[in-house]
C-alpha cells in the first residue's frame, strides 16, 4: 500500500515533471536521477544478476531509489532494441508491443545474434551491448519497400536468430511460444517492482512507447550503420522509399496501444549525417512520424545521441510543445537558447564529470549548470548518457544529488 | 589524372574515383601515384571533417573508397614503396564490443602512414601487453563507446604500467565518451572523440607534425 505521505510525494514529483513538459517553471528543477551499471554495484550484485535475477534487481533498484531519490524511477536493468521482431508481428498489436526490447532472460529464448549480455556472451560485469550487423543485401530494397512487415518476418527474422532459420520448424514455433510465456512472467515481475517503487513515492505516468526514426531502423537492424551511410550515395531513391514504407509500419506499432501518451526515439544516425543528408534522408520521415503522433495527442521525446548541433534548428519545424529533446554531446545551454519556449530540453550532466571529478568540482559544476538552465523552465535535469559504470565513486553520485537539492529550487 | 583522382575522391564521387584509380594504377609509376594521391585525399577529408564541413558519413565513405582502391593498388607496389611513420597497436578495450569507431579511425590512420596492428574488440588487458611486447609500437590506441570502457581503459593502462612498458609508448584513447577529464583519469597521453582528431594527435605523438 502507498501511504498518504508517499502518495503526496508522488503527486509533487509528477507535477514537477509535468510543469517542465509544459515548458513552465516548476517548484524545483525536475531531476530524472542517475543510474546504470552502478546500481548493481551499489547493491553488491553483478551486472549478470542485475540483468537476469528479478528478485535481486528489484532489491537493487529499491535500495538505489531510496538512497538517491529523484523525480522519476527506473524499473530495472533494461534491454536492447529488437524492433524487427515487433515489425514482423505488427499485424498483432497485442503481441508485437511486448517484443520491442529484448532483455537477458528473453534472449536466452530468442537467441538474437545482435545481443551481448553480461554473464552470457560478455563478462559478468559488462553492460548489455547491441552489435550491429548487416542482415540485408542492397538488392533486397524493393522487397523491403513493398512490404516491411512481410520482409521482416520472412527475410530478417531467420537471419537474426538461428531459432527462426526455418520459420515452419517446431523450433521456431516453440521459440515464440516460450517468448510469450516469458513475457507473461516478466510482466508479473515488473508489476511487482512498480508496486514496490510506488510505495517510495515515485509516480508512474501514462504508458510510454518506443520507436525509431525510419532510417535508424535500416541502420541498426537491416544494413548496419556503415553500409546504410554508403547506401545513401549508392541507392538514394531506394533508401528514401524504404524509409517511407517503414514509417507506416512503425507508426502502426507506436499507436497500437490506445493508452500510449508518449513515444521515445533514440536517434543514432543523426551524428553521422551532414545537414544535407539529414534533411534529405533522415528528418522527413521522423518529422512526419512526430507530427502524426502529435495529431493524436501523443508527445514525443528524442534522445539526440552523439553530437546533434548541426541539426538543432530542424526541431523548430515541429509545432511548439511537440515534446522533449535529450542531448548527449550537444551543450544543453546552446540547445536551450535555440529551443526555449518550443521544446523541452533534458540532460545536462556529463557522466564523464561524475566518473572522474571530485565532490567539490561536481558541486560547482551542478550549480553553474542549474544557474544557466533553470530560468524560464522547460528543463529536465538528467545524465547525458543513461549509464554510469560500476566503479563510479559513490561520493560523486551523492555530490550530484546534494547539489541538486541545494541549488534546484526555483 | 592525379588531380582528377584527388578531386573526385574528396568530392565523394566513388565511381569516378575508383575508375580513375584503376586507369592510373597501370601506368608507369602509377601505383605509387595512386597511393600518394589517396593518402592526400584522405588527409583533405580529415581536414574538412575537423573544419565541420564533412561528417562521419563522409569519413566512412572515404574509408570505403580508400580500401576499395588499395585492394588493387597495394599488390602492385614494391615493399619499399610503402613507408610507415610509426606503429600503433589498436583495440577496443575489454568489456566493450563496438567496432565502428575503431574501424573508421584505423583506415584513416593507415592512410596517414601509420602501421596499425588491429587487435580487435573486447581486448583483455593482458592482450594489450602481449601485443606491445610483440610489435614494439610507438603508440597504443584504445577505443571505447560505452561508459564502462572508461574503467576498462584505466585498468588496461595500469596493467601496461605494471608490465614496465608504459614509458616505452604513448597512449591515445578514443571514443564517444572520452574527454580531457577522462584522459587524466585513466592516465593516457592524448584523447580524441573523433577519428580525424585522433589521427592528427597520433601523428603529433609520433613527432610527425
């Protein structure tokens, strides 16, 4: 049961986030907290246990959220994007949404070749990693364009996992059946974790979804990043047509759950492309995607990975209040100057500083950051990358939270 | 023809660059001319990248062109026509299995005349030590993409120091999460978060510019 006191705390936290998302000034700067591999280390468990043992990962998350309170909660170790599987089953939205991300136990069943998990392919204290590989020949673009769902099922799935090599085999059917059972088991575990987190006064907002910019779907899952970049010059028309086809199926998936209120997009190829290539191949279908979601009242958030400076201004083509942009290497001060009153800016804390600074340096760093970023609102404080490594000094993490407490009041 | 090769290469006209290189390579002294021109073109692409005019996609396209052209050019060169300005042992550190950044850097470093010994991804600390003993490089390049790589670089450099090899080499770290602060934290000599800067600094560490 959530105590009245914790209920009130959850409402305050939710209101704080909501005010920033409406581009206003809340009572305090909303802070998403820090996290990642260090959560497991702090609880004295391995990255493997954090990924595979729900009992232990739940205890680790609860300990972290209790000792380092912030305005939103993470619910566990997370997994790796697995969109082709969701696309393959996109005609069955009740199932497909559950297969967008694959975590360690799920991959024990699916055996996706792109996935590397701690205690499996990697050392027991490594981070889960996605390894891009080319799963498609450029001669297959026409097939992809004609029907991305059929192509993902018939051509890509068999190449992603040997369990699906023969789609008519008992092994393939058994794999999907087992994945369904595992999904139910994990759903129950997740509900248990969320109930325990709610008791600590953390809010859970309406459902959020995950999707991709259509060109990133090609880059991450079909052709790999270097080949995709070469394809832009070698087969420009085909790549463009493919992004348009992929947009349709990804939009269908993103809106399959009628309760979804926000969709997150991790941007990957943005850092690779010149403004010209970005505007020609990447942005048109991503923009269209966000506009169509906005029409349905769904907000978007983009995690602009890497260096996004050359493409910042394109965000202004979206209607004000479309959503949130998170930044990794782009200076949030610069982003806020361009996007003030239009786009919520999230991020700001360079994890490099948290890993290698001293508590005194960190205090000063957070003070300056908040001095620059809080005025005018529309800012959510968070790390520039979601993962702090295991050996991050705990006194540095504490210094961040103390500084936010000290300087974060409006 | 060298001018045309240089121009089409730098302008990212892949078909034209490869066509001219094929023609040029069979002329008298052509293989050396192709090699030198492509090196010059790669340097110019790196310069344009650092000037903010070119992006990673151009580095990848240039690297791919360079590799395509070298495939038919290198077999036509005599051993003494390929000179090196120094040797580098290069790998992605233990725990990190990413290779894109390392591969972009590798081809640019090779084009600048560095003899690169690529020891792969997820490289155990001891393997760096073994490779340093075997190849006696002037430089060691360590890459990482994920934040976990920072710890791993620090430990790798400690292991190299314990083996008594640290003073024999210069270490440059590269990848999306490295910075001046990370360099000082792990005890490296230089850092780069892009391949062009990495190559420029590697040459500086070799005393070549």
